[in-house]
C-alpha cells in the first residue's frame, strides 16, 4: 500500500466532493464546495487527503479553536475500507492538532452512521452525552 497523507490542494476538489457524496457525508443544507472554500481560509493545513498512486482515497478536515479540536468529513473510499486509511488520517490530524497545543479532540457522528462507533472506539474515542445544537448564520 502506497498511501500518502498530505494537505488538500485545490485540484483535489472534485475528487473530494465525489468521495463525500459517495460516503453520504454531504447534506442539502451544506454546500461542500463552500465548506472547502471556507476551510481554505482557516487552518488550511488541517484539511488532509489520502492518496494512492495519485488517486484520492480519503479525507479528513480538522479544526482548532484554541480550546479543543474537531474532526469533520472523515471519509475513506468504500472499496478501500479496512486498509487503515481512516485510522491514518485521524492519527495525522491528531498529530497536527497536538503540535498546535490542542489538548482535546472531539467529533460528532450522526445517528444513522452508528456503524462507525467501533472504529472510533478502537482509536481511543469515548462517547459522552451531550446535547448538540446549532444555528445557521449563512445559508448555502
């Protein structure tokens, strides 16, 4: 396996959006192109892709607000699951966050994506009860 983890490049955009759509990460109220554009303005080095022989096979978008880190858009190509791509992306994102002084990282999993619970547990993530709420400030 010749998986390379590197920073996102604008030429990756179509492959990234396609992977997000294939893996069910996109939502009608979130324009993935806008999400990419916004991420490139804030800690763009925390937007990672996994490639194999030039083909995109995974993504993760991380953020850090000075208090805690967050992981978003973790995706591995369905045909490549079980090869450690997601694990490697998470580990690299955690390394970058740690280098920034980030003491804790969290993520949200949609209820319909419960199949990933074991994956995150194996990576040392612990579930906790929380009420997550949000408010859209800009409509895409």
